[in-house]
C-alpha cells in the first residue's frame, strides 16, 4: 500500500476521532441534539469546503500541467524544426508531472541551443562583414532571421576562415608591393601624385582595401615604376658608357674623371640630369677636338677588326677610315661603324672567342715546333727539353679537338644565318687547312734546306777535311783536348751529327779503309795508322755525345760518308 493511501486512512481516522471528540464535548456541555446536528453540519461544511478547495487547487494544477505540456510540445516542435533536429519523443509511459518537467527541460535546452546558434551567427556575420569590406567581396548569403543548422554554421565558419587567410595573403602581398613601390619612388625621386598612390604610400595599411582590383592596380603601378626605373637605369648606364667612351677618345685626365665620380653610380633624376650635362659638355669638347676623336675611334675600329678577324678587303671596304677631312659627318660614319662592329662582335662573341683560342693554341704549337727544329736546343738543361716535347704533343692533340668543336658550332651558325662564317676573308675550316698546309710546306722547305746544307758541308769535308773541334762539356764525359799540332784526319763528322751505333759500324767500314789520298784532305804524307787513330778518337767522342742525347731524336745519315747527323724529330 502506498504511503499516500496510508496517510488518507489516517486522515479519515483523525477526522473520526475529531468528530467523536466533538460529540463528547457537546454531550459534556449538554448541547441539544438539534444543535449538535447543526454543528456537525458546520463541521461537514468546513471539511467539504476545505476538501473542495484543495481539490480545486489540484485540478487547477493538473490543468496547468496539461496546458504547460501542450505549450512545451508546441514550442519544442518549433524549436526542433528551427534547429533542424528530430522531434522530441518521451520514452515509455510517464505521469503528467514528469512529462511536463521533461518537456520543459528539453525546451530550455533547445532555447539555449537556439540562442547560442543565433549568437554565433551574429558574430560570424560581423566578421564576414568586416572581412568583406576590407576585401571588397560580397557578404555571405545566409538567412539571419532563421536559426542556422550545425552544417550551415560550419560552412559559415569555414568561409570566414578562408576570408581571414585571403586577407592575410593579400595583406602580405600588399605590404611587399608597397615596400617595392616606395623604393622605386625613392630611386626615381617620384612623389605620389594620384589619390591611389597617396592611399598606398601615405595612408594606414589597415585602411587600404585589399580587393583584387586594388592588388592588380598595385602590381600594375609597381611594373610601371620598375619599367621607369629600368629605363632610367638603362639611360643612365648608356650615358655613363657614352661618358667613358668620350673620356677615352678625348683622353680626359684621371683627375678630371674623378671629379664626376659621384654621378657614375645610381639612377635618380638628379644623377641622370648630371650625366646628361656631362655628356653635353664632352660632346661639345669632342666637336672642338674632332680629329683627335676620330683617330681614337680608328684605333678602336682596328681593335674590333682584329677581334672579328676581318680581312684586308673587309677593312678597306670602310673608305672613311682613310679620309682626312675631319668633319661631323665623318665622325658620324665612324660612330655608326663602331656601333655596327660592336653589335657584330657581341652577337658572334662565342665564335670569335673560340677562334681566338684556336689562334693562340696554334701560335703556341708553332713556337714549340720552331724550338723542336732548333739544333741549339740540345744545350738546354734542367729537363726543359722533355717538358717542351710533352707540351708540343699535348697541343698537337688539342688542336684537332678545337677544330672539330668550332666546325660544329660554325655549321650550326651558318644554318641559322644562311651565310658563311668568315675568318680573315675565308671560311674558317679553309683558313685552318691553309695554316696546316703552310706549316707543312715550311717544314718541307726547312728539311730541304738542312739536307742541302748537310750535303754541301759533306762535300766540303770530303775535299778539304774538317777542322778539329772541342765538343761541349757534358756531365759524365771526360775532357777531350786536341793536341797542339794538327793531326791529319781521314774524315770528320758532320757538325752536330750523331755517331753511328754499333750496328752501323760495319756499314761505315768502307769509309775507314779508304786510301790516304782521299781521306787526308791535303795531307798525303800522313801514315794510315795515324789517320785511323784520329778517326777512332773523333768517332769515340761523338759516340759519347750521341749517347747523352734524348733517345726520341731521329738519326739522319750524311750522304757519301754515311755518318749520322742529328736532326729534330718531326
């Protein structure tokens, strides 16, 4: 049994005790029955009124609870619809009071969520408005009257985050461009003269509208300023180049050049103006020194002709070079020619440098070739002879490689320009072939001259004999001092020639067995034994001399006598 039921029964018992107690009091007092009845009626009436009142209050409470439930349900349904959530469903059976409490609690929770979403929506809208104003972008499209869903709020938050990132990126770009614009304006001595330029340079950075249009305009302004700066720098550099050329042509002293050193750097307007004034001054001075200037240009022309490997015909094609009427028109012709040559050289600089490298290598090769054919090189000491031979071999291998590289590059150039690449008035490979042919002919001529000289010397020695010589002292050789009296010699070695090796001794035997009248060379009374002794002494000395020479040298045998003569290796 419930406690409420127990309390109800106890209330009934209390009421009965109270009525019994009243009856006892009434009997004790002696109240008549009719008055007892009346008093009982009054008691009943009071009890009934009290109970009715209590029942009415409880009924009212029930009605209020039912009404509250109905209101909460309606509001809850509305909130669920606004918040885009599932309608609230009470689980299981419950009392009116519990239902009303649950509904009211749920309504309060929904109201809180609605309020929080509305507040966040308002905050996001404020941020969106601020960012969109600074970025000049349209506001985010969302219904501010309705309650946003969680998905809508999430998208709105992502949008605001994107706007913040865009703002940061554009602001960084704006600050960078602004800094470059300020530097360019300072370099150009430019003062902001438009409202946009003043907004960029003078106004607060936070107040600048970071729209795509403004950023594009900023970039355009920067490009214009950079172009002006580049043009100004190019003009200033051109003026400086013109000044230096005029200095050189007019032979301006160093002290006078140092006086204007301050304007030889920078590109500001005042520097450009000062440079122009200096050019004007030098031009006027140039007009006063026309002959001197033209002669200086001619020296420069010759340098470029040499660098461009111009032939004599190409040089003579510029007739004004020899003119002596030093006028402004002649100067203009020389200026135009020097400009053309400079451009021509710059366009073909790599090829000319390659040809120059070949020329230098070729001259060095010819120098080593000349040294290799010089008989006096055997007096060289300290190992230089071997070093020169190695360098000569290295150059001999390097030259064909350079020629092949230049040939490929020149062929490519000729295909691109549809004309021949000329060096000293002829095609490069023809020029190279001509140099090699001239070298070959020179070697052949030198060889023939040596052979003719050796032949004549041999014939002279056959007729008159050779004068005794004191061979050069060399390390490891005993001194060889001839006697005071001249001993008749059957024959002498050719000057500077190599004595035959052991293997050639038999081939020369016939020379040793000739009669005295032939070998004595004007001393017919000398004894054969004495002649053989002289021959052996000389041969022994030259054998030792030949053994001390480098093994790579070739041996040339003199005609008739068949004695070896030293010739350079080719």
